[in-house]
C-alpha cells in the first residue's frame, strides 16, 4: 500500500514538475509589437516579412506581432502611448516627437526613443497617368491629389512640400490609403497620387502600372531649389533606370528623398534588440528579406542624421554594431 502511495505521489510530483517547466518555458517567450504601415504600402509588406523571419528564428525566446498602422506618424504616436515596442519611422517624425514640435507641438518631448539602424532613403513617389498634362509639381495647382491616410508619414511631407511651393491652397487634397489612391488614379477619380515609395515606388502604383500607363511627376530645378531651402530633411535625388515603372523608366528620373530609421523603446531589453539585428542582418536573411522589400538589403549603420538630431542608439544596437566593427559616434551612446 505504501509502495502504491509512493508511486502515485512520485507520479504526481513528476507531472507537476513537467507542468511547471512548460509554464516557465511559455513565460520565457516575451511578446513585442512591431508597428508597420497602411495597406498597399511597402511598410506593411516589409515589416510583415521581417516579423515572420524573427518569429521563425527566435520562436523559443520571443513572439513578434506586425501591427497595422496608418504609417510613420501613427507608429510614433502609438509608441509614445506604449502600444508599440518598435517601429519604422521617418526622420522628420523622429525629430518632431523628440523635440515636441511640428505634428507633436504642445506635447512633452518624447525622449524614450532609441535607434537600431538606418533603413533607407525613400522617394516621395508622385504619380499621375501618362496621358495627363501634369509633368511637374506646379502643374498640380487646381488638381485633386491623394497624399495618403491620416497617420501616414507622407502626409506632413507632402504638405510641407506644397507649402514650400506655394501650393497649399491650390491643391485639392484627398486622404485615402495607398491602395485606394492608386485605384482612384487608375479610374480617373483623382489627378495624382503622392505617397512614400519603397524606396522608389509603392506596391500599389507598381500594380496599376501593369494595366495603365503612368508618369512620375518630377521637380523642375526651380521647384527643387524652393523645397530644399524650406524643408530641411528633403533633398533632390535620383531614381535609377529600371527601378520604378512608368514613362521614361529606362532613364534616370528626379525625386525628393529623405531618410528612415528603425527605432525602439529604451525599455525593450538589450538582448531582444541585439537578437533582432543579428537575425535581420544575417547575410542569408538579408538576401531573402531584400527580395520582399529592399530596405532590408540597404539597412545598416548610417548614423549621420541621428547625430544631427541628437537621438541615441539603443544599447542592444550599440553592442551589435560594435561587434561588426562599426565606429559609433560617442554622442549616440547613452
């Protein structure tokens, strides 16, 4: 009888131990939310691919969720509110939130932001139909133009450009998604669609270009001079041949560019940030992810804009990049 009791008791202890071990194992898998972007935009696709890779290769340690978002502005607002742990964000939104100016004027400067890496320089993809008389930005006067949904980082950028060109009261602004904007352009419901490219065009514009001829709106030298003088983060760049659809796609075309970064809350553990960079910077993973969105191929330690803005690196990123032999500016280490 005593033997039976012992066996049953031992079995119960073993079962309890296994259950506790399982619970502990589950508890070790921490969850994090990664803010992405709007439907039809490159961020939704790129972040989604990144999260899938992270979950596959770090499944025993973490679980990441790619959260739907209007884009850069909404990403930043949700990170300020603690809803997102890590995000992709435009340089201008980083600066505004960090200093409590621009779209974040009246709010306490948000200093709980740390950078992981530079992502890419992005083109302001301004598209119209090839049959349209619109060729340059001043041709948009009196026209109906989609600049993206509320929450997209492209909205304040387009508005800043319009202001620099004196077009603020002359353009009929529409605020719909990247996908809806591309379809509206194809259907003739709007005259132009302006959204951040990935880095040169958006998936939605690429999609409609298969069935309708499009043209990228290019700035004249005078337009470029005005915009660069008034909007500090925009510069005149080049879309290489055969990198984006549309009229004259086999030639270099001009556009307005700015930088993007991957950032996270400082409360995100150093090990998590280190592991995220280790996985996404692995050459094999970069190659696979780069086929989905080439941001992942370009992403790396380009920190010059961070020095100007005074936004430091996350300690986990500092550790990773130092191991790669990168010389990190002292002002970015806190």
